[in-house]
């Protein structure tokens, strides 16, 4: 913990606690309100997107102050595409995904402002929800069925006391309450087959602890698929697995995107995975998006000094750990972010302009955006 966390006086701590209580109470009341669906229906900026995140702020109201974990994030996920979210540990990747799933742990963790527009589909057709405005009681309309999530460690998401079959069947029952037990089992076996499990009947009758890590991740993916989601969020889905299994799971995810005709939001700190899997890349730094664009652009023409640093720090087959590039310095304290570019203290290319306002996002080529004073146009001059 940095020094500045400990410098608060008793009076300041009490003032923060009082202010936190007031804000958290009002945000919790908003989250738990009852309202008509029309209150959170909206329209997409573009019909070709499945998800549009706009100026999202997700905060943690802690005793030391407000942690702005996601601090004005905007990006789109086009239909039928994979968007990779990349950035160093702590930059807000998971908090962004937890905000989309509305899984932030309240009262401390809250979506403070912004929009999360999602193109949902049900029996009555397509409609667009602003997930950020949905009362928590209505979140079942999208969570787990329209949007499914695959976590890094499957053991924390699987219930150890139920068999894989019981847990998979449950997903079908939630999705289709009229299904018979036989229908649910048939669907579960079909899903296990789809994720490449050779003897699905055996896995169906197993408990989670009886399976290997790779097998459990396959089960998690089959569970995510059982509800035919339109969007899968995979948060570091292969980090806990060994290298061979990692490659298999990534192959599986790639195949499945085509099979389900949906989109994937793939969170990772590994640019190699992004290069292989993604169509678009969003680079995050300290709770903000600093560069985004089509994968070829970001790899062949990275512009932000941080993205360039990330690429240099990527291990390759012929680099030994001694020669790895490391971006020097640390991310600023998330409680007291400066007004200027957050990367300034680590940037070797900074100029006098960089002590001014935080750089605006500019489009440097079609769909390639960067927030850095080096690339200007009118916004950053
Ligand atoms: N419950 C919490 N209370 C306070 N701060 C939190 C909490 N959860 C996350 N944060 C802070 O939010 C910021 C973003 O965290 P997040 O988990 O989104 O990072 P990440 O990019 O997913 O990192 P990693 O690659 O390590 O998973 C970090 O500064 C983290 O310390
Ligand atoms: S705005 Fe300035 S300090 Fe920030 S990344 Fe660009 S050059 Fe570096
Ligand atoms: Mg994370």
C-alpha cells in the first residue's frame, strides 16, 4: 500500500466515510428500485454492435477514498466478433466485465455513471437495454442467458457439492423452465460434446473435483453455451491452465464463436492471445482506454507509448528473461489520479504538452483511436 493511503487524519477518514455512506445509499436505492422496462430501454448507436460501453465509471468507495477503477471507458463490441481487452494488472479489465454482468460487489463497488447498451433478443424480438440502468431484480433477463461469463478459475464458479450434470441441467431449466429432465440431460450431453469432451456421460456424472483444470474449463464453457448467449465474456480463461491446454481452450473458444453466431469479449494481459484470437483490441491503462482499433492496426502500427511498451515486453521464443523489456515505473495511485496523462511518469516521449489536460481520444485512421498528445489534430493541440 502506498504512503499516501496512510496520510489521512481521523477527521478526513470520518468525512470520507460520511460521504461514502451518502453516495452508496443513493446508488443502492437506484439499483434496488422497481421500475418499468421502458425506463432502461434505449437504442444502439450502430445496429452492427452487440454491446456499446459509453463513458463508464465504476468506483469502489473505500475508507481511503474513491477508487476510480473504471474511469470513463468507451468501446463497442461488433456482432459476431472477438474484442480483446488488454492491459497490466489492476488497469480495470475485470471491473469493466463485472460492470457489464452487474456483478460488482455493493455497497462498496458501484457503477457510478455511463451507459452499457446491449442488443438483447427474446421471443418478442430484439430490444436494447441500458444494463447500467437496469434494476438488479431484472438482470436475469440478460445475465447467464444473453450474456454468459467464463472466469479464470472454474473451481470458484462450479458448485463442489453438485455433479456437473446437475449444474448443467440447471442452466437449461432456467433458460427453458418447461424442459423435461430428459430434455435437459440431452442438452447437457450435447453441450459437453460440443466442447470436445470425449465421454460426456462420464463427465455428466462427475463432481467438479474429479476433473482436471482443463476439463473444468471446458465444462464452464459448455455451461456458458447452454443458454445460447449472444455475448460471451471470458476473463483470463486460460491463465490457470498449462500451455498445451491453454492452446486447446483457445481453439475451442474460436470454434464456438462461429457455432453460436455470437461475440466474445476476451480479457487477457497476454498480447499473443489477442493477436491470435481478436478482431479488435482495446488497450486499457489505469482505468481508461488509451488506444483501440482493429487488431492488425494495433499490432502493425501501435501508437500510444504504453501500447508500444506492452508489445516490447511481450516474451517471444527467442527472447530470454534477461532481455525482456520492462516498462519502468508504476501506475499512479488509483485514489488520487492526476489531471494529466496517467502514463506521464513512465513515458519516455513526454513533452511539455503532457503536463496539461488529459489527452482526448482521436481517430488516427478508420476505427483506430488513441489518447496521447503526440497524435493531435485539433483535440490534442
Ligand atoms: N473490491 C475492491 N475494492 C477496492 N478496489 C478494488 C476492488 N476490486 C478491484 N479494485 C481495484 O480496481 C482496480 C481495477 O481492478 P481489476 O480487477 O479490474 O484489474 P484487472 O485489470 O482485471 O487486473 P488483473 O489483470 O490483475 O486481473 C484496481 O486498482 C483494483 O485494486
Ligand atoms: S500524452 Fe504524453 S505522457 Fe502521455 S503517453 Fe502521450 S507522450 Fe506520453
Ligand atoms: Mg482481472
